[in-house]
C-alpha cells in the first residue's frame, strides 16, 4: 500500500543528500520519516492530498505562522511537486500537524447536522476537557482560511501536563 510513497521518500532524500532515519508513521495519506537534518518528510500517496498539505504549509509560511493558540505548527523546509513530498521541521508538544485533509478558504464538505453532531460527540470524547482548546485551535486556523479535517489526538497533541481527559 505504501511502497510507492516509500520509494518517493527515498528518492527525495537521495536528491537532497539527506538520510532517512526512522519511519514515524504510515496511514491513508502516506508515510512519514525522520531525517538526519532535524526534519521530517511526509511522502503522500495521492496528488490531491499532497497539494492540500503543501498548500496549507505555504499559507502558514506566507503568514509567518509558527503557532496557533500556543500550539506549534511545523515550518515548511522544502517540498517536491513531482515526488509529492513535504519536508517540515520537527516540533514538540503542544503541536498541530497533518494537513492532507485540510481545505483552504472553504470547508471541503457540508455535512448534515446529525453527521456533524456525531463527529463532535466523538471528538469531545477523544479530547475530554481539552475539547474547548481544540475548538479554539480550529478557529485559529480558520482565521487564515484553513479548515482542518483530520482532527484527532496525535494530530493535535497537548503537552503531557495539559492532557486532561
């Protein structure tokens, strides 16, 4: 499922003379590796997801955004439109990452109220007492025309002393 994304990650690293260290994750969007350059590369599986992720990072860069509501946002280091790879800074909690599902300037889909209510119930359960802060973070991104879709622990990571469920 990820062999092509892994191949492209390796090619990106070779082209930039950097070393892939550890595979940090793999999912529907693609694969993520740490590098020997204090960065992370994400090789996306699909053109559309790559462009969404890249475009969010470009918007953040254009607006000089390093944090949203006190949560670090990785800076874009480099990207490759042919290989569908973004390279970003490593961040420590609290942080927000993973923008492949995000949309710019408008929500990608309007869901019926009952679907949104179920989504919100699930997110309230996942984040517990931190849910109001998550809502504040989502609002902070919307101020820059960024609508996050993949809202979950791991993508929005609180500092260990802030995690209250």
